[in-house]
C-alpha cells in the first residue's frame, strides 16, 4: 500500500519546496561570494552571520522535512486503520459527501 509521503502529489510538492529553498540558499551564497572582494569590517561581520544562518537554515529544513514525513506517515497509518476498522460508516460518510457535492454541482449548472 502506498503511503502519503510516497504519493506523486506529496513527492512533487516536496521537490518544488526543496527546489525553491535550494534556489534561495544558492542565491544567498552567490551574494556572499560576490561580496568577498569588499574589504570592510561591517561586510565581514554580515558575511559571517549569513554563513551561520545558511548552516542553520539547511539543518532546520532537513529536520522539518523529516518531521513532516513522519507526521504524514502517522496520519496515513491512523486513517488506514480507521477505514479498515469502520468500513460501513466511512462508506456512508462518503456517500453523503458525494450526494452533497452532486447537489451543489447541479445547482450551479
């Protein structure tokens, strides 16, 4: 059975977020490299702070991604267990939701 974190949508969302974050980090690194020739104590302090912030950001992103993946797997497991333990109530709820959506869709047409 496919878990939530293995679904194509979750994978695409994760790849997009990682790509955007990596682009941002790369841009900040490029900026700090461009400023390396500037000799100023203030620029040197800012460069040191940015390097520390980049290390912290990478670590935080890694930790957050791991936590989100773990939470998504837990939610998927609980949902799967609930559906297997209560199939008829779930079917009833799905039918009612489907009926409501159908009624709303027919009114808009």
